[in-house]
């Protein structure tokens, strides 16, 4: 069996029985593809094993129907900051991708209470400037995938068990159709959230200290959800609005202009309602409430989106586990080893959560000047964190 990814046929594990490679990379997101690209460029045989039928992991860009697209709307990460993410900026340049600035021209809306009219404010320039990738963030993972031989990528393949031998690791895999496979590797790089690794069977068992640390490490952005509304045109700009809003009313706590570089108009927001409450509300009711909020903030034209998109990462079993449904803050980078005991020489972890140096912190000040002459100056300080585990 072979999978079709970006027009290329990719082999599925099990087609050739027991395969052999030097390095097996578990996870075809940004970290896994970066690792595989470097290994392949160094002449090292590598196989990428990805449970999803698509590559990209938490990076997902789709068209208005929810299908993966090379000119899509980002349902995962949207922004990068070249000045504070020099490694990512260098990778984007090396891959020949283009960036464009997040649209922030115009006034910002601030919604404090449901009984109050939203406050309209003038915002100063954002520092550092948020940038987006032309074509959607998936353009980044697509460009990385294009540099790997198709027969070294195994989509739709789950790793269920890893057995440590004398000089290699045997990985047992399964596909959605039930077919089983085996892969022998000298080394394994796990480019997935540590909590997902706790669902795998290990022989011998992983050191208890390491296993506990994996289980206690929150998965970055796993509790969150995004709702996006596609429109025929960015009408809010006509009214002098940037599309940016913050709300204590909800259900969206933070809203931004999601219009693509090609001009496809959209607004998106981060849902401020918790994962359990979202499940109780139901997707249809949640989307309806979000559209009502768009209209409350940006006018009645927002009531007629041509399409809506929802991505609740807390319900994605290849991203989150049950303990990820509760927000737990930002991962704290550490140089302490993620693998100890008998597995230390054969297994490495490579993900946003496990990077010792990828967490960057900066502070920016945004001054919102209310338009009413009797209003006082409102200033907010925000501390931002973004993670990227490019290696």
C-alpha cells in the first residue's frame, strides 16, 4: 500500500515486511521533518513515521472546506517572529519561502463586559512584528517534505511498541487498516509530545523517572481551539478596524484578521471556553456563538460567513491526552536529560516541549488610545512565549 502526499507516493510500513534504517523518526511535524532533513542531508538513512495521513503535526493549513491547501487558513500556528526566532527565520529563507506581516492596520476593539459597547482604540505598532508564511504555515512543512525521498516517509502509520535489542531498536507499527509492520533502527528520534510517548509499550520499560517526567509535561497548545470565519471580503477594514480584538465576554478571547496573502478574507479567534465546557456546548452552538460575537464586534456583515472552520486540538488524539484538557501554562525549557536508564543510548526526544533552548521570552507594550476624548489612556503589558523546536 502507498499513500499520496503532495502528489508523491509514500510507502506505508508493512509493505516490505521488516524494514531497516539507521534512524527512525517518530512524528512528521516540524521537529520531525527538520530532524529527518538534516539526517538525510548528512547521508544518514532515515525513515519518518507519522500516524496521521498528512504531514505537519500541529501545523495545519486548510481551504474553507477543511481540506489541506497550499493557500490555506492556519488552524494551528500562524505567526513567526524572525527577530526573536533566528533559527526559524533562517530555515524559512533557506527553503525559499516568503513572509508577509500580520494585518494590524486600523483600530483595535476591547470588550470588557456584555452590557458595555466594545471600546475602540488606536494601537501602536506591534513590536516585534508578527509575520505569516505565504501559503499558510503548512508551506513550511511541505517544503521540508519535498527534500526527503518519498519512500522514506511512512504516513498513516502508528508506532505501538518499541523493543530494545543488543544493537538496535525494533519498532512495531500498525496502520488504520489493521496491517502490522516492523522496522529496525539503530537510533530512534521521538518528535512527538512526551505525553503521547506514554501510550507506547516499551520493552524493557522506560526508567520510572523519565516516564513520570513525560507524563507531567504539558503538550504545547493542546488545550486550545480556534474558530475561523471566511468572508467574501475583509469588510472590517473598510470601517477602519484591524480585525484585532480582545474580549472578556467571549466565547472568543482573542481575535485577529486571518486574511491570506492571496486576499482570501477571514477572521479567527482563540476560544476562551475550556475544553470540557466546549464539549458540553457542542461544536455547532459554539460556532454560532462565535459568529454572533464577530457581528457584535465588527458589524452585521459578519453574520454571513461563506464558511466556518473549527479546530479543537484537545480532541485530537494524536496531539492531546486527557490530562492536556486543562491549561497548565508554558513549557519550561531544561537541559536535564529526557531519556535515562537503558534507553538513553538509543532514544532521543525532539519536540517543542523538550527543546532546551527554543522557548523565547519577550515583552512588548501596546498602547491603546480610546477614541472618546474623555476616555483615559489604556495601556496593556503582554508577555509572549512562542516555541519552535527546529534543530
